[in-house]
C-alpha cells in the first residue's frame, strides 16, 4: 500500500503475495487497496453504459467471444445501427446517471460507412449531453483515430485482454502488437486510452501480473477488468477457474500497480463476484451499468442501491444535465 501511495512500483514478489493472499486476510488487503483508491478518487464511483451497435459477423477467432467466427453461441446478430438509434441510447445512458457512453461494434475494425455513422452520432451526442463518449470499434488506423477525435470522442477502448505470452492461446487472427498499436493510435490522436483484460482464460498468475504491468506501460487512463463469463459455443466453453475472493485479489493487484488509474469492474462481475460484488468497489472506482455485449447485467437500480449502501456516491459529470 505504501509503495502505491508513494508512486513506487511493487515487486513481483509483492504482486504474487497479493494474488496468493490467504482468504482470512482478504479484508485487510481490500482495506489497503481502498486507501490507494481513496487517495485518488475518494468515494466516487464512475458509471459507464454500453450500446452494442453491431452484433456478430466478426471475422476474428477470439476464444472468449460469442461473436467470433468460430462461435456457435445463439446470439442476436445485426448490422450497424443507424445514427438516430445510437443517439437515443445516449439519452438512456444520461437518465441512468452514466458519465460515459460506450459505443461498441463487433468486427476487426470499422468500415468507412460504420465510422461515418459513429462520428455523426457522436457529434449530436456531445451537443445534447454533458457526458464522455467512448468508442470501441476494433483495430484502428491512425487516420481513423483522428476522425474520431475530431468528432468529439473522448476515449477509445481496445483491450489487450491477456498477456503477450498467453495471447496466441486466445486468438490467432490478430497479434498482441496489433492491439497495442491501436491503443497507441488513440493516444497519438489525443484520445484518452482505455484498455483492459479478461481474467479467467486459463492464464497463470504470472500472466495476470504481466497484464497489469503492460497496462501501466501503455499508460491506459481507464482499465476495465473483466472476469470470464464462459459462453456455450465458444472455445472457452465450460471454463470456470474463478472464485469471488480471487477476483477481488486481482482487482487489488490492478489498483496497486496502477494506483492513479480508473479501475472498472466490468463483464462477468455478477456471475463471478456473486454476493461479494459490493466489495469490488473498495479497490475499483468504476462499473458498467445495464447489459454487456451479449450477456445481461443486473438492473441499474441494483447498482445504484449497491453504491448508496456502501456510502459511496456516483461521479456525475454535470448534475444539472443528468436526469435521475
């Protein structure tokens, strides 16, 4: 804790001690992580909402994803939403108190038509609502990142998902460096970089530590930590390696290694953290509300109640423009 508060990097030995923390010491570990979180974010919780603007039809072979070319999961498939539907989603996000609206689309990367739809929607959203807009459209070229920046996109999400060492076990249709390159294109365009991970994909604890350190090196401003929700029909079908206590230890590790960054509890929190979900906000300071891409989240009212019961408060961008 002291090292993180002082801006010093923890050692690998200390990182392994966090992940191997005895369960009867977990509350003490969470307390230490909370002190770091509190120093940078107080008791504020950032809310994020996803709109899945294009589902399925993806040529990539990511083993965790129900939208991949190799998946047989029975998901809803549809082409890119129109601009008005995307803008309508921002209205819903605003009413739910979300400070960030995440526009997500499946695929290797956006076509010109898809990028034009997104940028046109973003311009309207930024005029109507005082909220951050995050785009997640796959691999980006430098000029595409510039177009998103010009439209008003505040943040771009492209997860590294796993460690460089474990990457080829998860997907072979693109490289780890393809992902890192996209994050760097966003940064170079002046867009805040968002990049995170999926834990529970048969990686080692060494891999988890490497992920946290890689995101520190990338200087990602926002780090979504997903916990695998294995979907039938995907390559990782039936994988069930996580316990609620281990998920909390992972969140603590990410807080210690990235003390000043937004750590977001993301996909899979409901099924993996279960009754311990509230404890996740001691190391983390951000959550998704509503549904995810192809899996359901819990009711947003439950998320608001959880935050209130903890004595935390929602980090509202501009209270005058948010309808609760």
